[in-house]
C-alpha cells in the first residue's frame, strides 16, 4: 500500500509516462509523413528554386585565378571593382585587398573577391531564396527579394558579403578614373557582394564575346590588373585563360576543408626557386 | 518571505501598482523612440557590422522564444497527456508564450534590413534554409497561441455583450488538444531549428555540431517552465495568496530541475567531446582566440554552467531547498538568466572569432568586435517593457489563474 502511494506522488506515474511516449511517437510519425510527402525537399524544390532568366547554361562554368606571386599590390583591381559596381564606401568593398605575410616571412598582397562556391553556405541559409548558384556557377543575388536578415553574412566563412547599413548616397571617388558605374546602387537594408561582373558576362555572351578573353565580357578586376595576376574564363574550355592558368600553375583554394568548393584559385606568393 | 509579504494598506498597494505600470510604460516608450530611430535611419544606428551582423536583438529574439516554450510543454502535458493537475498553470504558460513570441517578432522586425518585406519568407520559399522553416513555424505557432489565448479573453466581462464570442471561445477551448498537438509539433521543429541556425554552418567550426539544436530545445523547455513558474510565484506573493497549489509548485520545480539536469548532461558531453577529449583544428583555433580576446569563457563557466545550471538544479531538486519559496524563485530566475546568457554566448562566440581564410599570417586578425549602441539597448528595453506591461495588465484584468475564475464565478 505504502509503495503504491509513493508511486502516485512521484512526478509522473507510469501511465503518464506511457501516454507521453505514445503521443511523442505519434507526433514523430506525423512529422515524418508530412516532411516526406507534400513538404519533401523534392516536392518543394520546384517551388523553392528561383526561376530567373539570364544567360545561364550548363555549357560554361566561370572560374578565376589569382597569382599571389605575380601580384604587385597596386590595388587597381580593388578600385576598378568599386568604380564598376558603384561601391563608394571602402568598408563595403566587394573585392578586398590587404598586405599579408607568409609563415616563411615573404610579404605579399592578398586580394579576395567572392569565391562563388559551388556548395555556397550563404545560398543554403537564405530564408527567401534571394541568392542562388546559377548553372554557370555564379552566385547571384536578387536585391528586390532580400529581406536583410544577414544570415548569409553569418554563414559565409570568407567574409564576402556586405550589408547596406545606410543609404549609399556619397560620391564615388573612384569614378571616372577607374571606371564608370555599370550597375545600379543597392538600396538600404539589403545584402550585396561580388558578382563576377555577371552583367559583363551575360551581355558579352549575347554579343558573341568570350569572357576572360574579350575585355568587355571580363570582370573589371581582371581587366584592371597591370601584371595579369588575375585570369578568368570558362573552365570547360581548354583554351580559356583560366584553364591555361590552372594547367601551368600549381594552385590552391581558400580553406578547402570547409567543403565549400570555391571557384577562385590562388597561386602561392613564394616564387619557386 | 517577509521581502514579498506586502501586507500594506490597500491604498499603498494601488500606489505601488501604478508606479510599476508607469515604469513598464516608460520602458516601452523608450523603446518606441529607439524603434523610430531604426526605421528612419536604418541599421547604421546599431553597433552591428558585416563581421558581427547579429547581436543584442537576436539574443532577445532567441531567448524570448525560449522563454515561451512553457506554452507548448504545459499545453501538451495538460491537453494531450491529460495530466490534469498541471491545468491551473496552463493558461499562464500560454499567456507567457504569447508574450514571448510577440516580443521575438518585434525584435526580428527591427533586426531585418527591410521590415517592409517581412512577408517574403511566406511567399518565396527556400526549403533548404532553417531560417525559412523557423519563420513558418513561428508564424503558425503564434497563430496557435492566439487561438489558445482567445478563450481567456472572451471569458472577460467586456466581451459578455457579444455572447456568440464566448460560445466561440468555448469551441476553441474544446479544441485545445488539437492545438496542443499542432503546438507540440511546431515547437519541436522550430525550437531546435533555432539551434540549427548555428549548428548547420559548416564554415564556422565553433558552431558546427549536432548538439546545438538539441541543447536549444531542452534549455528552452527548462527556461520556459522556469519563466512561467517564477512569474506565477511573484503574482502569488504580490497578491498574498496561492494562485497555484503548493503541490503543483513542487511538481513544476522538479520538472524544471530535471529538464535542467538533462540539459547540463548534454552540455557536459558537448564540451567534453568538442574541446576536452578532442582537438579539431578549427574549433581549437576559434576557442583559443575567444579565450585570448573575450570574456566568453568566463561567462560560459560562471553564468551558464554554475549560476545558470548547477546551482538552480540543486535548489530545484533537493527537497529541503525546494520547500523554500524564496530559494526556488531565485533558482528559477537563475535558469532564465542562464538560458539568456547562453543565447548571447552562442551567437557572439561564433561571430567574434571568425574563421581564418587568408593564406598569410597577418590578415587573420581582421577586427570583429561588438558592443550594442544606446539605440539597440533602448529597443531591447522597450520590448521588455512591452512584455512586462502586457503581463501585468493581463494578470490583473484577465482570468489567467484559476483563482481568478473562481472569484468571477461566485
């Protein structure tokens, strides 16, 4: 009798516990059914995948090469980017550059555009699908869809994305010396980043130009480089500058261990002896 | 006990009540000014940056939702598992949950760069994003909370002039088990997904682990029950009467205590397996930098583990201490504090020690620091003021506790 009483006064009786287990199990089954049926990834992918026109086709895949041994640190690529993509604020540079030193003590200049990862962490996390990897590999943004939650900034391990904290109304000091604005400025409250100058690529292909070879179809930073430290082009075309770059030089990508599969390849700054 | 025993004359009690309402209103008004600043000038008025894009408001958002977890837990216990003796607290839990979720939504609306596009996640779907799933769950669950809360509202004398409303309220109340099931499902999803927001980011070693979602939901249950119970006990002390039975108070304390224990167990193994017994380069590198440049190691051990975990667990589970109301209230408040500090620590630790991607040795230390500005703090205080004001008025004028109902029925 006393035993029974002791049991009753415990927090949850055996019956309670069984009921809880049963109901939790049922809830799990329901969740499973819902997520495997109408809410399955396959079923929703069609709705979720943003459909955008533009010259996206699987025949091309755009990659960039940056030879840190060739780079002289002139920053022309940084400024050309700011002029072309109309980024007046130095804090918001899409293509950043800074003095660096290797472990061995060799000084070099590090520059970094968006790496346009194939497995881009920023793309997966966007709650509104305002950014995606195009079939040609470019990670594109829709400024009209972005809600400015900045989850993509949190997810990107390379510090690539920039948020418009204020209305960008100042004059662009890099124009016209380093180029003219080829795209519209972005409004306050949305995220932006390097686009591989996608507007040049798309328009260039329409005009029958070859991105990476013809300047009008090549990213501004690549064109601006006075020592050809940057190469660009279609990795599916063996004759493209980037294919030759990768063939001739020993390259690496930033933090391969993240599994992000970046499309920007670097050559180590130490000149081979 | 004497501390809370306000055996003051009625007139003085009224004066204290109005002083309190004035304080909460002042907090809310301060927040309105902050919100105006944010809407007019944009997020440049915050201390946030591209390197630390989330801060105080995300912490408030995450902890308000965690503190609202008492609603789904107790609704499930009462309406689904039919453990009737928890019923007297169910309404209070739903009310606290409603306030938590609305607070979170205000904080989120301030935090996004384009509040005019708050509806985008509902129209433009990206099912790969945990944040998309969270948005949907939070919106749907807030609707559930409103439906659970409406019967309480319709039972007030004000709505008696429209009898069909009370009837509608009765129907809604009859459907409580259904809402409890939906609420349980939605909460199991998003309370964990909030942890997954960080846990799935493979590029940030300090966050990338499967324990985060589980720790988030378990700590939310502990925090949610604690929040509901401590508020209920404060109401009881101020009214100088028991609003819930002593037995229920013990049961809830133990429930919070055991949940806290489960949370601590997970946290122990999370710490042991990610930093003590192992040496993953990314994690080790980030932790070393955190230790060198921030106080997060200290706040983790002292505020999260010892003050927010071990001490309240002992008080809530050791019978002689549990019998002391004042100790229990302190313990519950400590749990709330610990969970809130945890949300801050998780958010900020991953951001202020960003991954090193430069192939050199100098560029690895691009500054990443954050301190909230006055505008951010004002909005934070304003949202807190909203919750406190709404809770105080709700408890005073709505039949939240069963003792109210008995009073109004007789």
